[in-house]
């Protein structure tokens, strides 16, 4: 059985790396990942959700700093 290459989709590696926003200060976000799932510096991170008006949002950020305890700063 042949597998089709993914084109312009989310890779399985990225889909497994789900984090949680732990702190927001102005434009700076801290995101926590589970053990072994943390992304590297300068990788992009897509934040998906809904705003207060129940409209879907999709924001792409870049990881700027690696912190302790599986946290990154965007």
C-alpha cells in the first residue's frame, strides 16, 4: 500500500505537539508542552481558537526563546 505525500497539510509530527498558553503579557506568550513534545527555537506555532465574538482565529507565531519546564516564549 503506497502512502500519498502530504502537500500543504499539517504533518503528523506537528499535529502531535499541542501546547497550552500559560501566560500572556502584551504581545508575549508563554506556551507549555508535555514532556518530549516541545518545539525548537525559530519554529512556527499556530494558535487556533475563538475570540469573544465566537469568530475563529488562526494566528501564526515564531518561538523566540526556550524556557525551563517545557515552556517556550513567543
